[in-house]
C-alpha cells in the first residue's frame, strides 16, 4: 500500500494503525503476516500460525479452496447455516470486496456488504485488493452476517480490530458504495465518505472518471 493510502486511512480512523512493513509479500516466501500472493490466481493467501509447506494448512490443501457450495456437497459447512457475529481469521483475499476466512476451523467466503470494488481486469483492481489486504491481514477479524448471495457467499460487515472494513474501503477510495444493494441507514454516510474520496482524488478516483464495476461487468 502506498503512503498516500496509509495517510488517508489514518486520517479517517486515527486509531487504526496500518503497518506498511506487512504490505507486500517477501519474494519466494511469506510476509510478516504469514501470507503471500498466489501468482496464478491473483489471490492473497494466509496460513495458520505455525503451519509449513510440509504439513498442516497450506496453499496446496484442497480444503483451503472449498467454497460454501462445495462444502455443502461434501457434507460439511454450508453458507446458509452461518448467521450472526463470529470471530474469524483471514486466510485469503480474492479481490477488493471478497475475502476468505476461517470460522471455527472451516473456510468461508465473505462478500463485503454494500461495496463494489474494481474487478481484477479493471484499472485499480489489484490496488484495491492490496488495500483490503493491508487493512485486514493479520488483524483480529469479526464478521457480522447480513445475507447470502446467489454464489453462496456470506454477505457481511467485516471488522478489523474493531474498524469497519467495508466503510474504510469506500472512504479511502478503493471501492464504490454499491447503490443497488447498500440499503442500510449507514449507507448514506458511506456515500458521503465516498464523495469526499472522489473530491480528494484518493485511490481509484485518481483516474478522474473510473468505470463502476457493475457497468464494466454489464459490458462483458
């Protein structure tokens, strides 16, 4: 994450100290949060503390890639059985609005409620993913489930060390507030913070007039 991103985040949440030393993985190994990029998929994966490539929880483990629907087929965890508030550990970051977490030892894909980040094929797609990584990786995560989407993902508010990750992604300029789906009362405040990020040309708004991801997907 660039110093500009860190400055914006700190200005928005003074108590939320971002650690720039863990922003990027070390070549050929794990970063200080025990995480690294999968160069084939673009995902950012984390390992359980103490795990190694020779055993335990690793990128090569098939269980590491279960989606909720796949787990349902296997007779295990299903996304629709997940409700309420739970503590979690981030084990993967798919893009700027989707993470993979461990809840009670089982992997769950979480779609951040109310925001839409650039797709991987868009400008700022990778930077948005990096911003989400910087905010959430290696921190105490709690999940407040709101709904489930058609892909079987849990749609939720995500908190890192008590800070609302959904909101900070929009306020720092690395995601849009999703007008079609952000219907809670706090969405109005999120939209105002998005407007401020746009005015200040933070994050993706440096492009001037970036294409919202829902419009980009419609044209594909």
